C-alpha cells in the first residue's frame, strides 16, 4: 500500500518536473 502511494507521488513529481522544464524552454524562446 505505502509503496503504491510512493510510486504514484514519484510519478506525479516526474511529470511536474517535465512540464516545468517544457514551460521554461517556452519562456526562453519567447524572451
């Protein structure tokens, strides 16, 4: 149970980091 929650949180963090990186690239392109 705990392991499943940990994996879920880890996945969400990874997706958030990827989205943030994409956003940063877009902002740099606009600037």
